[in-house]
């Protein structure tokens, strides 16, 4: 992977209907796909597979195990006091052709 995407990394979703929302990487599927979660209770992003080209990693990383449950991720977020960071959205400009 060319990007610095690893387990526990907080990322911004760049494409799709969830563009601009932040999520946490919970598993690496292969060199092109990772499993992410919001978790849904915090910001509405469900656990799902995403292409790494559609994600932008942030410098913040949580200490969670591979395949962590949404409850474990939420606990790690609350322990670090990052609830507001994950709730805020980033404006992604639309591309005009």
C-alpha cells in the first residue's frame, strides 16, 4: 500500500454517499481493500469494505486489535476523547466535467 493505512488509523472517506465522514480502519483485507467502521452509533458510518483509493488517512491512530468490534472501537475513541473529531465532516468538493 502506498498510503499509510493501518489498523486503528482514522481516515476520511472521499467517495460515495458517505464522502466527508470519518471512519476507523479495523481490518486490512488485501492491498486494495480495508474494513472500516464509524462506528454507526457515533457518526452513522456502518462497518463496510472500502477501497483504499477512496480513503485519506489522518495522522491520528487508535490502539485497537485487528477485527475489533464496534464496541471496542467506540471505547477506544471515548478513552482518547476523539468523539468530536469523528462526528465532524469534511467538505469534499464535487468534480465537474
